[in-house]
C-alpha cells in the first residue's frame, strides 16, 4: 500500500510461505517476507520497509513531520503489530489447536471493537492525514471477513465508514493481490 500511495513502480515476487525460494534465505537471514531488495540494500520487517520507503520517496509523506507526532505514529504501529497482527497471522495460517484459534479470534474481535469509537474522531486512524498507521490497519480490517470476525454494526459505525473509505482508496486497491481481492468479493 505504501508503494502504491507513493506511486513507486516495483517488481513484486509472490512467495509461497510453504515453498520459499532459495535466494530469499541468501539475502534475508530470517528467510521471511516481506523482504525489500533495493540495489545493494536488503530490508525485512514491514515497519522498517515502510519507514525506509517513506524516507526514500518523501512525497507524499506518510509519517508526521513533528517528532512527537511521528513517535506517536510509531507507537500505534507497534501496538497494531503486537495486539492485532500476531493474531491475524495465527488465524490466516490456521494452524494450532481449535481453542487457540478461537481465543485468538475472540481477542482480536474484542480489541478491534474496543478501539472502534476512535475511528469517529478524525478522518484517518487517529490523524487528520493518511499515514503509515492506516497502511497497517487497513489490511487487517480487510481480512476480517475471511477471519470470520463479525463486528456489531451499532457500535462500529465510524469504523465501518473508515473501512469503506480505505477499501475504496486507489492505493489500497492497487496493492491487493488477486487472492486478497477474493477475500471480500
């Protein structure tokens, strides 16, 4: 989504997590995705990649200019990764005892519902401008249907409005793979 927002053209290699290419392990010591290769630079970990892209291609900026606001955005991204991303990954892989998956689904749903009112305060997630935080939140919200997480309409109206706006955003649509497109169609 960051690449699309910045209008950067790249070659994307889809990687089957169960059959990773050998050269991935050669360039990334964790043999993980996403991995960004930019000339002689190799980056892994989503947040590191997103921040690098924001600095390398500064327009439009996706982190706030002021240090305090930038730090707050970084903390939000960290919380999203810690509180939501791990559970999403667990549910997407679908491995584990059913009780573990049920608990992960319940905890993710409750956590998302608990922050739902925040979406009504500003046009973007806790910000007046589109930021990297939105780039982290939107893909998770897009996956709710395939994760079998239903949100109560009454208490999540502002979030539903946010989701609709983000899902219609050209950079988000352009960032989706065919498999991701099928998640909500």
